[in-house]
């Protein structure tokens, strides 16, 4: 069994409890609307999206930003942290010696209706991750 575990290393998650403000905005959600719609429907019966957890993955091989942090909910990408926020989070994570672990936190999906050409809902994601408290 040890030989098996060498090939499939399990990455440990560390859950960071926020202050309930959900003031860290995820960017690039427009590319992941299909997954966000599914998540919104799954969690719509839970008040305030309770139980919705985001995982932050370092994406050092991202061709647009070598310090990118991808945000994943229920196994699917929902967006990224902004360049500025990604660097702040990385710095905070390194400071508390959690580098190499997957940080997770509570998340909310919010929708807004677009009225111009199409009557469709665009979803956004907000994280309850108090960066300054790390």
C-alpha cells in the first residue's frame, strides 16, 4: 500500500473560518457560468448557500500569471483570485507556514439579472476568507 500512496499523494486541506463578511471577490466567473448555475441550483434551498466550500489551488503553471490562485467549488473551477489578492493570499499562507496545503473557506454564489439584450442571470462568487487574519 505504501508504493501506491507514493504515486497518489493526498493533499491536505486546511479550512479557514471567516468572519461572515464574504468580502473577497472571485474574478473571471464569466467563463464558468455553466458550473455556477448548477451549483446555484444545488445550494439554492440552503439559506445563504450554507455548506458551500471553496478550495484555493496554486496554479504556478498558468500562462497568464505564474502566481495565480484558482477557486474550485464541488470539483469545478468557478474563477480566480485577482492578481493583487492572489499575491496577498500567497504571502499570508507562506507567513503561517501553510504553503503546499489546499486552503478552503466558505463561499457564496450571488446572481444578478442582465436586462440589456438577454434576460439571463450572471453568477458571481464571494469568499469568506479574511486575508489579514491569516
